[in-house]
């Protein structure tokens, strides 16, 4: 990394800390389906001794943000949006020992203490002291700044000075890439394995990249947006199945010698994707879900999972468990998950980012406050 | 094994082969709920070159036989019953090479070719050439004799002469014990693990025994029939939770330090047991089901499995995959799964066996043709 880059990096920090002197900031709220607004709100402050406040350098819009965008009930209570961000620490609570003002940090999409037995098991998204951005009095990350509870457990410092060209890939670690990685890990992807990935969104493509990194030999990507599946091929998909439903299932079964796919990574969260998943899974195989399910009840009986001893696994990715290693991989140039970003907007244009992703004009949009 | 035992063993075989000279036999059929009858039917014969006909020495009634006993539709078509048996080979088809008349054999509850890729993976119950006793033109095992398709792949010869005292334990291998074993195996039970078993039927108790054999350190048995949970304790249960529903869930969560059970073996198949399972499972843990689900739809979304990254696995046990090792374990006296049998009837009293098991007067009843 050259001197010029160090200078740029230092300049980025200084600029973001300077912004922190404001007493109000701009933040994104959803008021109802399709109704995303950027509004002035008070600057977040340290409320508990374990909090930090982070000035946001980059945020983005998630596929899961589109679920309420399409179907949220209109309520009086506006919902703070955004859970993926990189930023600079602006303030820390009295019990925060591992961070200081000026640190450049990456946050997982959920906060956690990183010390309880559940976190030590590697399931940070179920941490009893953890939670979600944009809920329970914690703001969203599509904003100029955000309060981070359990800051010592949650935030990972990026060592040294960061090449700005790597920022999109670091941003992708906060959710989509490590969600794809979690899908692959829970599906026990490994060398020589055949894997079917359902969904060509940012998470599905990330699951392709992660599966290839774990040594999968054959990666069948189910998706029908050519511009996306083309990136999937670059990242390691050996086959693309554009057909959906029964036709898509038949194609995957045919591609796997009539037996089905031993590992299925479901990166959508809608019932048709789940149905495809149990349709293509091989007897004794596993379906690993990371698309947030937009259903509670699903088929699991003799005719779907049980009869063929198919397993179901997955859940919200414990990004924190994988984050340090992944930051290192990005800094060393071993993965480039930031390629899922194909547009950037300023914070005031965030509603446009939602529109573009909803219409599939863009895959994933960076928001720069 | 003494000479007397060898004589008895030889006598058993001769007697069973002599019976084979009849041209009709007695077999069990279910005509509707609670309507079990023993009827005269033609002796089974070799129909395909891969078939064998086995004269039944011992059969039994399964917990899963009670599902139709309680709720089967009354139809004109009587349903042949029974899928657990030991017997003596009476006849073999022209392509059967590994068996001959007089061999004493144990059958898994499902037949399979044991050579296809799915069987080689160890999931025999999904073998494309496999199937179930009592369906598709194959008779049931609560009968004097049964035709066994894919005989070379299905039947396991018991080497040497068999001590009659071991017959119940060999009979338990045909389904319940190895179904409990499968639950534990799919749940990745291992040394030091904490396991919760839901259900104190023969399969649940077998799951306790199998978990202990695999080194589980703590085994919490959820069941409220003291005579059964007592056997569970003998077999390795360290805690018994008699409470059900929310109360039972709270008890198990309390017993596991507030975090839940990393492994849950569900050996019932009814929705309340499934609900208990996702209630007690620890984040990142696994629910392994082997009770045949009497439901198709079940909660799997954010509020049940997904939110805590809980896995769901299991299915019909591929008994054949485990049978040779288990026969050896029984013959060496390492396990005594036959203790689940607490009564024996003759074939003509089979309806009584159903009644006794349905009323829970007996745990599991041997049927001796």
C-alpha cells in the first residue's frame, strides 16, 4: 500500500469524525411498502457503557430490506433501515476496552457480546445480549452514524490503512458474503462436493464464491438473470439452471445423475425456493437456508424432507464468527465479494437504491452518507 | 454356546422349514381403525429372481403400526401388517447368490439393493429399487412367511448358531434399536454431548441406549410412563422430565443452563413432540427425527428453527447400513435392545398385541407365528 493510499485513508477518517460534530444527522426510515424516506434525527449517542457510536463510511441496501419494502404494514411507527456498514469509531462507552475513537471498523449485521456460551459456539445471532440494527431502540445503518451495542464484541477493527478499492469487499462481509459462507459451512461444503445454490441475488452469488473457496467441485446455480449468473460463473458456478419450479427441479436431478444434489444452499427465503430445495436435494443430503424465510410453516413430512432423510439447516449468519478471517482474506486479495455492488448512491438517494434493487435494475447498491 | 443350544437352533430351523410345505399361511391384515385380523392367504412365493421367501421365526408390533390402528381409513383393501422379523430362508430366486435355504436371517424394516449409489451413501430407505413390507404387492411380516425383494441386498445372515435368549435383541435390530441409533447418528451424538430424547416408547428408549453407546455424557429423557423411563435410566438417561408442553420445555431449558439442548432426538412423530423439540433445542443445535411424522407442514421459520440456526435431520432409518455391526454387538453381548419387549403372543393373538400396545399396557409385543 503506497503513501498516497495511507494519506487517503487518514483523510477519510478525519472527514468522518469532523461530520460527527453535528447534533443531528440524516437516517433512513421505512414508513410503509415502497415508502422509504431520509429524515433528520438526533445524532446517536453512547447510551450504555458497552456502546460505541460509529460514523458510517459506507452502507448498503440488503435483499432482506426488500421484504418489508414489498409487504410491510403501513404504521405510524417508522422503521429505521440498514444493517450493513463500515465506519469510524466516534465515541465509546466507559466499558469498551478494545476500541478507540478513530478506529476503522466493520460491523456484522447483528450485534453480540462475543463472550457468552452461544457466541463461543459460533452462533452470535442468537446471543442473549445481542440484537438487530433498526430494532429495540437501536438505529439503522443507512444513516450518517449508528449506535453499536456490545461494541467490543461486535466490531472488528481493520488493521493498518485500508486501500479504498477494498472497501466494497469489506462492506460485502457485513452480511451477504458471510451469509453465503454460512450457508456453505452449515451445508458442510467441502472438497469434491456437488452443491446447488438456489437464487442469483447477492447472497446466492456469495454462496457460489464461498462454496468454491471451500473446494466444491461442482456448483449448480439456479437463477435466471443472465447478468447475475454470469458473475456466478466467474465465481465458480459450473452449471446454471434458468428453469424454475418442477422444470428446474427436473433439470438439477438430471444434472446429478438422477439422484439429486447432496448439498442445497437456499438463498432466497420464499416458499417456491424452499420447494425447489427439497425437490432437488439428494436422499441423505442437506438443505442449508440463509434467505430469511417469509413463511413459518413449510413441508417437512414424509413427502418432503423426512422420507428421504434430507436435513434442513441454516439461519441468520453469525457473521462475527467468520469476520476476522474474512477481513484478512479481503486485505490479502484472496476474495473479491464486493463485486456484488453494481451502483452507488448518496444517502439522500437511498429511496432510489431501493427502487433499483426492487426492479432488479441493480444487484446491490452502496449507500455513501 | 453349548451343544444343547446348537441342537435347539437346528431344531428351530427344521421346524420352520417343515411348516413351509403348507400351501397357505396365516397373515395379519388391518381392515380399518382397531380392526386387525389374522387370515388365511396363499404362501408367498419367489416372484422375481432377486426374491427370497423367509419363514418367520419372530415378528413384532411397531409403534408405527399403531398410527393406522388409530386412524386408518376403513377400506375394502385390507392392509398387510408387520415389517420387523427374523426368520429362516425357505426359497431363493435364481439371481440370489448370498443366501441359501436354511440360513437364519435378520431383515431391516425396508428392503433395498445395497448396491446403488444411495445405498452406498448409507441411505437404504431411499433406494430406488427398495420398498416397504406390506405395500406394493409385498406381504407383511406379522405372518408365517414373507417374500423379501432384493434379498441379497436386504437380508443379513446371523453367523453360527444363535442362542435363543438373544432372539429378542436381534428382533429389536430390525427397527426400533437401529432407528434409535439412526436418530443419534444423524444428530451427531458423540463423547461428552448433552442429548434430549423426546418419547419413552421403544424407539425413544433405544435412542437413549444408542446415545450412551456413542458416549453421550448427559441424556435427558422426556417421558411420563415411569415403567418405561425406568428402563431409560438403566440404559443411560441421566435426567427424566415427565412434564410436557411448555412446562417440559422450561424444565429442559433449565436443566441445560438456560441454553437448551445441543442435540434433540424426536422419537414420537406427533406435532406436540415436534413443538417440544424446537422449544428445547439450543441455538445451533440439531433436532433428529425418527418418529414417522403424522404431519406434513410444521413450523420451520424465524420463530422456530431458522431464528436460532437449529437444524432438522432424520428420516426412516437405513437399518441395513448398521445391521451387520449391530448383529455382531448383540452376539457379543454388548447391547441388549431386546429388553423393550415385555410380552409375547402367538400369531392368532396379534390383535391382542395391538390392543395392549395401544392401551400402553405393554411397551412392545413379540409375535411368534
